């Protein structure tokens, strides 16, 4: 029962920082630096298990003064067990690359309270991390390293670059993508398989998708990313030992504070 809550937000699931700028450099407004696909959006997902609704997840991608923030909050309940989680990453976009700056993950449920934070110091080339009641660590910081939340942005960026014309997406065979991810005091390779996805039916309508699969031990995470919405997730499915742990389905989407899609 508790596994649903410990696994669910790992697939998807605020901390703010001010970063000094060199006064001798000319810094373009963030809106001019960012690519077209990187647009602020708000999304809400319903969480199901065995067809029954168990909670909801909210996700927000927003521009701050000199950086971006991707924020996720989940609220789940099952009988007498309740679980609330927040996950945040801040990052910049420079030279066509997503540069992570910080990461935080908070868990507050009926049994425990946990907090993990990481800071990416690009001057010293060090990742500084800490887990509540578990101690701290330092890891070498190299180009291309992401965290459990910013890696999802790297997948979107990879697909945008791979398929600039979304009406011509074809797969002769599945694609493979490997990302280096800093998580829980170590850096490891996260391997993904990417292929044409099924049409996903939601209360918002049908979505043509690309499917992204990550297998890790006895677990699998499946993402269905909307082709017509810059590969924003519309469905996420979690599995352990061949059994469903949880399914997230898009219920509302608002992009760039202009385009809104919501269920009736």
C-alpha cells in the first residue's frame, strides 16, 4: 500500500535562489534566451490505482528573474494513510543547454518526514547535497548531469531536437537515450527507450504521443508525451513486478498563460 506513495512521485514528483550576474557582461532577457518549446505551463493530473482515484498532482514550470523553476506537488490518500510531496528544481538555459542549479524533495506522510536538497555549484564544479537525518555529501559536477526532475526536461529537449517537424515523426526502431542523474548521493545512468506511443484518451480529448520507458530493476516507468504540446506528459504509469503502482492522467493544462485545456 505504502509503495504507491514512495514510487509515484519519483517518476514525475519551493526552493528559490538568487544568482549573481557579472556586471561586466551583457545579459539578454530570459525570454530571448529560452527556446520556443520552453514555455511556462501549469498542469494538473489525477492519480489512479486499479481504476480508482487516489489523489492529484500539480506541476508548474515558471520563469523567475534570472532562472527557471519546475515545481511538482502531490496529495494522495489511501484509507487512513495520507501523503504529501513537493519536488522542485531550478535551472538556467545557456548555450542551448539546461543547467541545473538546485533540487529539493520533501515527503510528509502518516509515517515520516523526509527532505533532500542539492545545490549545483558550477564555479567549484561540485554538487552539494543533504538528506534530513541522513547527512550530507559532495560529488564532482560535470557537464550533462541532471537531477530526477530536470532530466524530464532533457528528454523533452532531446525529442524537440530529434523531431523538429512533429507531423513527420516516424520510428523505424526504438530510440535509446542515457542521462547522467544525481540522486540520493550518487550519480548513475538512467536509460530510456523511446518509441511511437498510443493515442491517449483523457477527459480533455485524445493525444497523439511518444512513449518513453525506463526499466530499473523490478520497476518500470512509462511516460506518454504529447506531440502537439512540446512533449509535455499526458500520462505516467508506474509498475513493480509487473503490477500497477499508480497511474497519472492529465486533467488540466495551461500553457504560457494563454492556452488552456481543461476537462468539463
